[in-house]
C-alpha cells in the first residue's frame, strides 16, 4: 500500500509544482483560478489535519492571496508526501467531522485516493481557465509524470 500511495503523492507534488510555476509566471484575470487554487491548498491542509486528528488551520473555501495560496499548496503537498514517507499508514479508518460538523468514518486508503483525485479534478478546471486566457497550462497527466 505504501509504495502505491508514495507514487501518487509524488505525482501530486510534481503536478502541483508544475501548475505553480505557470501561475507564478503569468498574469491571469479570472478570479476563479485563485479561488480554486486556494480551495486546493485548503483541502490538502484540511484532509491532512483530519488524518492527524488535529484542528484544521483553514476553511474549505477560505481565499488567499496568490502568494499565500501557492505557499500553502506547496507546503501541504510536501506535508502529504512526508506523511506517506513516514509510513504511518496502519490506521485503517479515520473518524472526522466535515466542514458542516457532520461525523464520518472513512478508510485511510479512500481518503488518500480522494485527495489525489480532488487535486487532479481542480487542476483540470484551472487548466481550462488558463487556456481560455491564452495561457498554456502544464501537461500534468500522470503519464507525463512517469515519463519525466
């Protein structure tokens, strides 16, 4: 299990870094790009805090400046990978409350898969918005990562 998730979260870090470079290098106009960027960073922080049974430092839709969002996104991407590297994957189920205060239990593997898929989904949305502004998004499909 660890090897599979190590590879996925190494990909997640790589893809997030590829997008960060493009976002830093280009002036974009659509405010939804920053909103989604903030959401991605927040979601990574929130899910990691749930797994560690800690209070989340951010809300799901908290908005940040571009600099703050990119910093949080980069830090949480690395924090996730550090968590995977630590090998602390023995806990089978995680009990947590969602942003509405509802209690849930989820398999750790399902949460890990969700975090990576969530990032892929929203990076795709950001890529579309960048293209609409004439900005080339990075090629961030998993296969590009494994070829790199």
